[in-house]
C-alpha cells in the first residue's frame, strides 16, 4: 500500500530526509552535512543514498512511498522543478532537481522554496491551523516569507511572491544582501540586529551586552541582545524597540496589502516572545489601517527544530 511519504529538506549546511506515515508522523529521519562546496552532483547522490537508507530504516520498501516533498532554498520554479542559484548552494544553477529525483525513484515529487513550504507547514501543523489567510515570516539570518490562502501557497506569476524581507523601508538605509538599500531584512534580520548592537556599544560601554561577550563588540549577536534585554539592559531594550519598530512598519504594510488572519514570525520572534512581539503589535496598530489590524493576530511561529522536516512533508501529506 502506497501510504507513506518522504520529505527532503535541503539547506546550505545540512540535508535531511524523513519518512512519515500518511498523517505526517515521522517514522525515521536521516541528517547529513550538505558539504555545499562539493557541488550539486555530490549532494544529489547523497540525497539518493539518504532516501534509500531512511526508507529501509523505517522498515519499508520503496513501493510504499506515494510522494516526495522537497523544501529547498529558492529561487526555483515549482512547475518545472528547476532550482536557480540559491545563495547558499553554489553551483546549483538551473538544476533540474525534480527531474533528477523522479528519474531515480519513479515517485511523484513536489519542490517548493523553503519559506513557502514552511508557511504551508505552519498552516497545516503549527500556529496557522484553522486560519484561511496565513502570512508566515522567517526572522533569522534573513527575513523571508510565505502566504497561504485557503490552504494553497500564493506563488505569484513566477514563484517570486512572499519576499517580505525585501520591501524597502529606508531608501538610504543599510545595504541588503539583495543589493538594494534599507530593506526590512537589512534592518531586522539577525545580522542586522547584531551590526546595530556592535555600533551602539561604542557609545555605551557600560552595557551588559559587552559583558556577555567578554568585552568583544564584534562577537555580539542577536541572541546576546535578547538575553541582555531580558535582564533589563537599557541599550539592549532600545535595540529591541528599534527592531520592533521596523518589523512593525513592515508588517503594517503587509497587513494593508494582504489583510491576513494571522501573521506568524519565526526564529528570533519565537525566542523573544512578547519582549519583541508586543512592541511590534503596538507599532502595527499605529501604522496600519484599522480594519486589517482588527483582523490580524501577530504571533510567534510554532514549529521549531523540526520545521524543515514538516515543511517538506506539508507539500505532500
Ligand atoms: Zn533586500
């Protein structure tokens, strides 16, 4: 009986394969380093082996697998299954990933960019359960996003929708990884929070932030800012306020345009909780229009460590 599914999570540092039952209960999981510097052929052969290993370890034969879902860094084309040069996967240029997997396993395969797949997973298994219009935002080394409308990912004209982190808030602001200036990502992603903190400590040497890194300003990361803010450090609290202000500004724009039922924010917001979310909500309430503010909850995402696995499985469950 073909009742089981396989999920593949492809990241710049790790590859994961999982086998699950028809309800996405994970039976077995394999995880290995991507070794991205070895290029796509190495990684794909490794994935072939990992899928075989994971299916066998779950006590199944390949005939038991009905579908494979793949969550991978974009850009990519969901219809053709071709991956186009994700920043964290050098050499993956116009790579026919879906075709390679289907040729190997003869199993229908669905490919999706990781932020969209994560949004679908939050809708199906996490904080978005029961909501019609779910906006999911990542908040870690970058700020990505995905929109799920009535259970379907909104892809846009060519799979480019959901780039919530590249809305420009300050045209003369800090340079973003995308090449533009003043994007939300360049103001609020983990490295941006760290950079603002590293600059700010020069003027406030008494901050607890420097104690957390033994006086080394360059070692300050966003998690130090959260820890110091929790202990009431004035500078860290100010950095959290600034971050919440820009996040709130960006989310206010998204609420006015998309009118979601719920906005779920990942990693840093999950770690920070109301310390960050409450000032975000206050900014959003001031800056967005009243009707979309009334409709939308702003909450931490719920899927943590196994988000990548659930994202891949959500595509085929
Ligand atoms: Zn950008």
